[in-house]
């Protein structure tokens, strides 16, 4: 059997070894702050190769090596250091502190927990501090917070110029001294859409630089290269020589020196395989130069910014396309209506002239004129429908033109037209007579036309199509019943939604208002469309229309 | 042939000459007198020339020189003409809203059936004394 507990005896020597080897830093300081003891982790985290080297360094020299800051970045005076606070009797002296190694610019985060060790009489003897390096943890946390903030900013508005400016402001608070975003605008080349600087005075100078020496599209500078290749560029340290080379003239160089162009990262804004622009971050202090390890975070930021630009542009393009379509329809509708109005007018004038006289020779002429009038009205209805589809989709009201209309007459007329279109179906028309509703006749005809076409389309094996007119006293009801496929119960609730079609029918083509549009048209007339259906037996669609001039609310 | 009744005069404001002719023929055939204007500005000239005021103004909206909207606005602001009954006859897709906005008595969307046009005028104008005549 193996020796238990690795030969542990609990001797003082073993405990000293534990303290020496433990992963957290441990120091013992006397009441003046001079370090009397440190373990290996403590020495290494303060940048010393050995414990001896640390302990041999006088306190003043040690303090001079670091700049100690609190979590918000404010420098801490000697009195505010956790150890001093512990000595003064502060009950919770543990703190999260940042210290910057002056010689390398490296910044570390540390959780420091000092504890005063007292003599038997209660007087303080020395301070034991345990500290843990939380730089990595802190960086992860910061990274997540930053990305969350960036995500929130970028989804706030569809105006990407506004959101990118806010992003640049966030970047200069957290990551860089200077941040600019350039976006390729179609037609006008590279546009600087956002500029932010940690120092507001320098922001004005940065804008001045942009105004006087604008970025040249296609230029072979660093920005141009990133735009071309879509690959990020890191220049950890920019030399004065490089600044002079990049500057257009000595005055430009002078500005760039004043702005402090010391370390730069240029990230491409890539979305859907295209470079939309670049995100440039600048630090003006060589001590805080960008390094490779920071690139993944900057990459993430750039991806988010690119997605935001891309989405905003897609939204803009879509909105423009819809507007263009609506504009076209409005103009087309107007331009078609005017000649239609003249044709219809002349036909009706001609018919009026024929009316009083009734010689046999005029019978044919009368017939031709009537036919031409019907066709003109049909064309008018098509133009109206074209416009209605567009209006309904953009949520605008229709110009509803209500007149009294005898539903029985309307039904017979529509059935007569559709009866000629399908030999496979038997059309019947029954119900109450003299039901006069108050409706937009042209649109009611379109709706009924739609329902009758559907009845034919969805009863492919023929059969009876019955149109029934009834009255409830306040509303006329016009039902179209077929003996066709019917609608599955599960599909019924969604049957009036746009782009919906029963799951038991194939790709039957359909244009125009459709059921959704027909129902909306009826609702704008103060009516509605109702449906009843049993799969395999057929469907009944009922158009409900107000009878009175002031439409009564539907039950 | 009859003499149109000056008390039943309809002012047609329409930029399309064919439509002006169609409306005029239909109204003359019913015994109404008509005066014609191709835009708002011409309509103001016709009204200023007087002497009789029309019993109805058939008004298109989109017209060159002076639109129907502007003419309606001018009439509204005039003490002499602010009670003239306007009937908007336009192709505008929101014709109902537009008619309400300019305070029109009625509206018709182009293409309009002549029987509806005449029925609307009949509601607003006194019966022509000479009575309807189909063959003018």
C-alpha cells in the first residue's frame, strides 16, 4: 500500500513550502509597508524573477515601478492602498485594483485581501496580503460587457450613421483614444461616418483633419489596403517616420503628431462576403500599444458594426422598393384612369343618343356599345384592384364609394358571367329577393368574382356552386357554396391571412386581392367575409354587407 | 335645340379636353348650362367674368398651372365663392380623403359613369327650366 497523504507531517517546513508554492500571491508587510516576505507568485506577478529580488527592493522604488489605480481607473494615493487601509482599521479593506507596470505599460487587475495580524495585546504586528491576478477574468468580463453594450447600441436605430457614432464613443471610452468608422457609399466612395476621440478638444482636430485631408477612395494607404483585402491590419507601433510618409504634407503630419497616432488597428466591416467599410482604432500612447491578443474582441465589434450597416441598408433598400412600387401604381392607376374615363364617357354619350330612337338598325350598334362599355368597366375594375392590393399592403384606406345595390341582381349577373367560364359546374342562385345593401358595387363585384373563381378552382371535379342571398335585417348575406375539396379544420383559422392557402391544395396560382384582401375590402365597407367548411365536402364563403347607409356594427 | 338655363350652370374644371367634352355633352343634354376651365386659374377667370355663379363645380385634382387643391383653397378663402358646391371628379387613389380635406360636397372616382355624374349634379343644382334634352 502507498504511503498515505504524500508523507505529509504538518511541520513548519511543510507549511512554509505550501505558502511558497500556492498559486495566489502572498506577501507580509511591516506596518511601514516594507515587504518582509513574499511567495513566488507574488514576486512574479510584480515582475520580479525571484522572491529575493522583490524583497531586496526598497519600498519607494517598488512603488515607483507601478501606477496603482482603482477599478474605475482613478490613481490611488499611498494612503488609499488596501494595506494602509487595513492598518488603519478599515473593516473591509479588500479591493479590486489595477496596477500598471510603468516600464512595460502592461496593466494587470488584482483582487487584494489584506489582513492585519495582531500581537497578544491587540496591537498590529504585520499585514498578510493575499492577492489573485484577475486580469484574464476581468478582460473576459469587460469583453462581454462591451459586446453587449455594442449590440444594444447597434440595434437601437436603423440609422447607421447615428449608431456607428455611438459605437465609436463606446470604443473611445473602453478601448482606444481615437476611433473612426469609414463606410463605402455607393456613388460617393469612402465616407467617414463616425469619429470619436477620448479628448473632446482633439475630436475637433480629428474632424479638421478629415475635412482638410479626406480619405481618398482607392488610395494605397492602410485603410485602402484593408478595404481591398478585407483583412484586418495591426500596426502595434507607428514610427514618426511612418507618420511623415502617410501625411499628405508637413502640416498634415503636424496634425497627426498632435493627435497622437501611435498604435493602430484597422478592422474591415465584412458582411455577406463584401467589405462595407473599416473600423479604425488608435491609441496615442506607445505604452498601451495594441497587441494580437486584443484582435478577437475588435473583430467581434467589427462584425457587429458590419451587420448593423448591412441590415440598415437592406431595410432602406426594401423600403425604397416598396415606395417605388406604390408610386408606380399610383401614377399608373391615375394615367390609366384618365383615358378609361374618356372612353367610358364617349361610350355612354353614344348610348344616350341611341336610347330615344329605336330603329332596328340601331340594335346591333347598341349591343356593340354595351359590350365595349362592359369591357371598359372590367378594365377599370382591374386597375382598381391593382391599386387596392397596393393600398391594402401599405395599410392605407380605400376610397370606398357606397351606393344601394340589389344583392339578388348582382348575384345573378355574376353567376351568369361565371357560368360561361366553367362547363363542369352547375350554378344556382336562390334566396330572398329585394335585399338592397349599401356597398361599393365595383369592389363588391371583385370580391364576389374572387369567391366564385375560388369555388370553381377548389372544386376540380365540378358539381354545384350555389349563391344564396339572405338578410338579417341589418346586414345582407351573400353566400357562395361549393361541393369541392373543403378546407382542413386546422387551416380554417388562418385562411384569411396573407399568403395562406389550405394544406390540401397544391400550388394553385392566384393573384389579385386574394381572400385576405377581399376580407379587408369588405371590412372597409363595414362588412366582412365568413367561412364554413368541411374537408372533403366543400366550403361556404359568406359576404356580409350593411343594408343601411350608416353601417351598423357587426355583432 | 334649347337654350341652357343660366341658373343651372355647371363649371367643369378638368385638364383633359376629352373629359371636358364628355361631361359638357352629358350636362348640356340634360339642359344644364356649362362653363369650361382647363385648370384652377382658368376657373377663377370664368368665375370672375360672371355674371351668374355655377350651381356646382366639377373639379379635377391633378392639373397643370393651378391644381384642384389650390383652386379649392382659393375658393374657400374668398367671401364670394366659399359656398360654391364642389364635386371632386378625380383619378386620385385617395379621392375620398382628398375630397373631404378640401370640403367638397361629393366625390366621384374616374372613370365615372355618366348617370352617376348626372345624379350628383341633380342633387346640387336646380332643375333646368327647359327640361332635359337628349338631342342638343
